């Protein structure tokens, strides 16, 4: 996966403190190394919680002043929608049910997301899960790097942008904060935080927090969202040089259903088509219902569909991590930083299957997308029936990592650092089968806890693979200041050595991910292989991807307020596990069995103006893709399908201005323009004579990315009352890379792109100090999607139209919530 980016390391005194420190990178080493660049010259920090750090990279930083005004418990990825070039679509207003992120048109699997420098992208397909992020009350600040990574980015999959957020440092004084929130769709959330203050003679301090949130989904009569989270951090300062040791822990548990995903066509009713008005957004599914219990000897009893709707799928996840951070001054001018981490993931995406009692060609097993038990499942004495069962794709990951940097300050103007990164993820992907209750509910949302077995005693599962993603990376960077600090140059290079050890214990029957499974080392494998000699069987493959990636930047300071910056970096995107396992369909000695990595050349050039009342930035950028790999998730088959677009060029412009004319008023505007061009027609197959067939993609835009976004925010304070509003216009997005409309039977059922839309959010806060309470106690009102705009949210893009219209998410409707927060 990808990760790395720059962020600020501040020592927030309160979880609602304003952003008041410089912005840095994500690892402790990058934070330490970039500190001098950011603070040299002007001492300006933020304007209304928004900062444009004075570095050679195009980036934006949002602090707690912005984060704390969002919906209670909101995912941090929704908050960064204020940053130019960023597009995030939220599945619901509260942020606990997922969403979709793009930056400069880069899809989320190309965006490095890190949490205190720890990579959060899935170690297999690099996906980002927006509903598993840290509680916003604990986020000191979030840093969005629009085009490049840090030189010590521990990843071999970062061709796009980076997002990093940092946890608050425990306060030196004891403090308690409790907040309760309630809102539409039966939303209720409670959050509690305890800061211990300094509790040892050595300056040790810590915090502990917990939260729980639940709400109904906004569209149908079934789904419920339930989320709980626990966090802790212990911080130990060392000496007077800023050295420290810190350890933090995080655990998040989500239980939610999918909802609001409908077919994108205008000629059918919801959910078989997209709603034509706001009144049509709500729909009922087949709930409550009872699964078929017919058991007639000698007859083929079939299922009745109870519990099988997409909206009945659970999407459970248990995730956690332990994060270490440390800084040691070894001698005058020499500093060592070490950041170790461990991550745990247990999750699946739900789904059901109609299991069969009979054998398939004399075998039990999981074949053709179905389990064959070879045993009577409903007790009627025959093997003729079908029974609905739970059959999600299960993932279990254990991931260890460490980032180490050694910095040498040669003198006040010149510094160098060398870094080493090690990252190892054990990624187990299975597909066990579980039982459903009479009402269609699973007995356990994790069938892996009690998997069903066939007549031979073997566990039935639709996939069975074990992967190891191992990264060893060395990096180096030089920073020099010239002409009395008027010119700052950074010359960096990183060399990732990435290895994927892939073990597929199933037979790969297609290049789109279909497999037949019997179990590791099962004797049925030999029988199946003899009957299907042309099918690639269970095997192990090891693929290595190495590269040398430069990262060069220049910052010219025309004055303390005005600067010009430029940056060049090279990116590498190693194919994810889905693409690599799909390639098991081909013999290991063929070119098709070894998908090529994607590479990018990224260029940024911009100008920046910073004072105590204005933060302004304008940047132009260009990215050249080579071997552009794109994926699309198919909810029907529960698989990711891949396509190669070849050479793609992208370029655009991003700009933002934050202005605070007086302390009581802050204004902000931003905007972006994006153009992408696929350079060649893409081959989609061959005709009956074996000649290649191409789709008309040459000169077309990539699907899924709007050509423009723009918006702004305003925030004012009058006495104890504060009122804020944000508005953003997101342009239309092409559905297919061919840029063609959706047509069935000669009739256009939907246009070539989704409509543009406005999203306006309102927040209001009343400080309750005037009632005799302290100044940390307040009431807050939030309205998400103030004008109740009907719009299309997330969707997976495709090369061209298939046999059915794509599924899209209905955008989150207007949602009102209120919060009472008390602190002392």
C-alpha cells in the first residue's frame, strides 16, 4: 500500500486547540527533518485553521479549529473535502458507513493514507476504509500532500497523493472531556477523554478515550450502523532537546450494512434505477422475511431469497494498531528517530450464496461460485435441495513495520538524513461459509469463527490464499539553504525493494478472479487437475518489484511572505493482490502472469503567499502515467476487475485563499481544474478470427474524476455564538473510460457522466461560559447537506459498458445533529 506525506507535529494542549504549530511530514524522522524548512522566515501559522506550509510541495493542513466543527464522529476524509483537488463522497452524514476518496483524480488505492506515519491502506489491494479512522476529537491536524510522497514513504504503491493525520499529544494538566450527540436517523454518540496530566517525576503523561456511535441508515427499512472505538497514548519526554518516547494504541469495531447502492439508469424504479427525485431515495427491501423451510423428500427444494439482498450484507470490521514513536539526540547535530508499529485487521464484506447439497462431477467443494456439500442440509433425506448461506470474503491481516531515520545537521544551512523502512504484512484471504437464522440474519457475521464443512470434513470456502507483502527500503535526503535562506533545495531518493509471496490454494478458472476450491493439500485437487488439465492449479509465486525513485524540490523565497516552489518526484504502484491472483489464470512462465507495475512522473510548480491574515497558494501540476492500471469492484460477483489503460497524461491547477480580516471572521475559497487524456485505444479482446478488438478510448478522459471543483467557507463569531458554512461544487464525472452513455437495446438509459452538484454544510456553536460554566463547555449544531441535494456519491468506474448498468451510491441526504460537550 501506499503511504507517507507531511504533517505537523504540534503539542496540542487541548483536543479542541487551534492549529498553532508548523506543518510537517508523517514519520517522526520527516517531522524532524522538515521542521526548519517550515519555520524559517515568516512565523505565520494558520488562518482560521487552514495552513499552506512553505515547502517545495503543494500541500494543505487543516487543524482542530476546522476538524472540531464537523459532524460528531465524522471521518477525517470528509473534512479534507475543503482542500483543492480533493473529492470525498460520504455514504452517510456521520461518516461510519464508508465513502470514496480521490485527489487530483487519483483513486484511493493510489493515495497514501497514514495515521501517525502508520500506513492504513489495505496491504492487499491498497483500499482505504473511511469508516475506520481515528475519532476526530483526537486528531491534532490532517495534512494533504496533493502530488508527491515523502522520501521515507514506506510504500511501493504511491503514485498519487498522500494524507496523514496525527494524534494529539497528552496534555501536561489533568483534564476530562465528555460529549453526547443525537441526530436524525436515530443517531446517538458518546465520547469520553481523560488526560492524566504529568503523573511521574519524569514528566510522563497519557490520555485514554472511548466512543460509541449508532444510527439507522437513511434510505431503507433495514440497516443499522454501530461503531465503537478506544484509544490511548503515553508520552515520555526525554531531556531538553525535544527527545521523547511515545506509544499509542487504537482499536475500532464497526458493524454496519450496505445501503443506498442502486443501478445507474433512469428507466427503472429504485433500487433497480437511480431516484428521479428526493422522495424516491427511500425504498423498502424484503424485510422482515423468513427463509424457506420447505423440506420435501424426493423434491428439489429451492431458496426464497430471504436475507440475500445487497442491503442485508453486513460489513463487519475489527481493526487496531499499536504505534511507537521516538526521537533521540545522539550528539550535537545527530538525531535518530525510530517509529515501530503493529496492525491487526479482521473484516469481510458480507454476502450470501445458494449452497447445494449434491455433488458436482462426483466432488464436494466450492465450484463455479457455489459450495457443494455432498450431504443433506435440510433433513429431508435427499441431496436435491438448495439452502441460503452466508458467504463473505474474509480478510485477516497482521502487519509489522518500522521507520528509522538518522539525521546529521552539518551546519545551520545543510542537513542530510538516511532512512530505512521495513514493512511486512501477512494477508490471509479466505471465504468460509456460515449459517443463517430463520429471519435471514447470520448467526455470526464472521463465518471464519465457525466455518461449515462438507461431507469429507473439509472447510468450504470460495477463496483460499495467503500473501506476504514485504518491503525493504532505503532512502536518503539532502537539504540545503542558500543566499541567506532565500533558496532551499531538497534532493531525495528512495529505493523500495518490494516482494509479494503469493500462495493460492485454489484452481484459477478465469482471468477475472473465479476459482474452484477444495482445500490446501486436499486429495480432491489431484482428481480435479486430472479432469481439467488446462486450468492452473494451486501454486506459489514470488514476484519482486524494485525501483529507484527521485524526489527533488526547490523553494525560492522572494520575501518573508512570497515564495515560489517546484517539485519533481517519481512514483511506483505495484499491482495489488487481486490483479496478481487473477494472473494465476496464466501459466507462470508467460508475460501475462507477471503484471507490470504502474509508474508516474509528477511535476509541481506553484506560488505561495503567507501572512498572519492571509494564506494563499496556486499550483499547476502534470503527471505522466505509464502502464496505468485501473480496477472496478463488481458487487454481483464480489470481485475486482482490472484493466490497463496504458499511457495516461494528467494535468491541472489547484488554488486556495484563506483570509481572516478580523479575529471574529474568517473566509476561505478554493478551486481545482483537472484534465486527463488516455493516449491510446485499449484492447478489449479478440474477434472470432483472433484479431484484436479495441475500444475508443484514445483522447478520452479517465472516468470517475470531475473536471472541476470549487467552493468556500465562512466563519463568524459574535459573543458566545459562532456560525460557519461550507459549500462545494463538484463537477460531473464520466462513468466509463470510453466517455459514452449507458445504452441498452438501443435506448439511452443514462448519460455519459454524472451531474454536477452542490454540497452545503452548516455548523453553529454556542459557548456556555455565560451560564457560569467553563469556556470548554458548548452546544453545537450541524446540518449536513443543508439544501438536501440529490446527487450521485461513490461508484466504481469501468473501461466500458458491460451487461448491466453500474451500481452507484445515493448521496447522503440532509441530516441534522446536535452535540453537548463538557470539559474540565
